[in-house]
C-alpha cells in the first residue's frame, strides 16, 4: 500500500432500544379501605415513591439518549451527578 492510497472506514450506528424495565408501567398504590387519616398518609407516601420511580426511569432514558448522541458525535459523556 502506497502513501497516496486512502483507507476506507465505514461507521455503522447500532440502535439500542430503551430497556423494557425503564418503560414498564409503574403500579398505582392502593388506598386501603376503610379510609383513615393514617391510611391516607401511607397512601401519599406510596404515591410519592411511585413518582420517584417514574422520574428515575425518565432520568435513565434521558441519560441513555445523551450517551447515544455523544457516541454519534464522537464525544465523551459526563455522568449525571445525584445529590
């Protein structure tokens, strides 16, 4: 191979689907009957936990998309810092 010959490089992007665990339905907590003030407090706490789970899934999907974009552009990805 001489100096004037160019090597052909082919780049192939592979689409990785979002993991199913991140798109599964988050179960809705059940409000126990008879409804009591204590039961409402527990229900509210479980709703908050479900919301946290949904937001964690969205954050993970967003980070996957950022990593894909960075790979496509040939850039390094910074990890999301949790507080």
